[in-house]
C-alpha cells in the first residue's frame, strides 16, 4: 500500500520535472550521441574513464534502464582496499516547465544507503589501477522505471562510501531508453 502511495506521489510530481516541456534542448551536452561523466567528489580513487557496455561487454549507447546497466570504469585506488560500504544513487531528468535544467527525480530514499557490494559495486576494489564493471540494476525498482520517460536525458550520480569515511562518486549524463530498439 505504501509503495502505491509513493508511486502516486511520484507520478503527480514527475510531469513538472520531466520531458522537454519548455526546453528547446532535448539532449544537453551532446548526450544524444555520447555519455558524459565526471567525478563528483574528491576521493583517493581516481576515475580515468567511464564507458557504458551491454551484458556481453560490447559498447552500448544510448543506455537502457529496463535491463541492468553495465558501466566499465577504469580507476586507480590510492587508498585502502575497499571491501564493504554503502551506495546512494541520485537521479535527475532534463527539461521541465521552468526551462532547461536538471531536475531531481524523487525516489523517496529507496536508492539511498544500500549495501554497495550487493548492489552493483564489485568488491573488493584493490589498490592500484584496475578496470571494474559497475552494474546499476533499476529493474529491482519498478516504481522508478515506471515514471521515467523513454528516450530522454538523465543524470545519475552514485556515491560509494566505505566504513572508514572514504568515498568515491561518479556522475553520468546519458540518453536513456526503456526498451531496446
């Protein structure tokens, strides 16, 4: 029952922050053609590259949110081995009634403070340079998938925190589809 109430609240608020209404730029920063990314916090883990791939390791763009989203990340861990932690995922949509901007997609905390190692972050993350695959599986969160527009620009930030206080953060901006074309 609570999930239905939350879904109704999200659906009521989502049209105000979604789709390109009042916004002439449908895909910001060339996200119609490529994924943009940046580290969104200072960290002992330095991120060198971020590439979306399918489940077979092939490059994939636009990304698809109705299947697990795989992201190949090349990084260097200059801190201790990351063996456990929490992950919080923040989500924004592009456009809106008030012009071209990123608008928060309300998730009411269901993507906050999850166990990182069982929610897409491959543990352990050893010291040194390495390539990891982060898996963002939104299929577990159908209430969120239901409100996302198809073939639209989204910004996703993942904040991964270790028990010792270390963290690393990745923000990606991408064109996302709900079904494979």
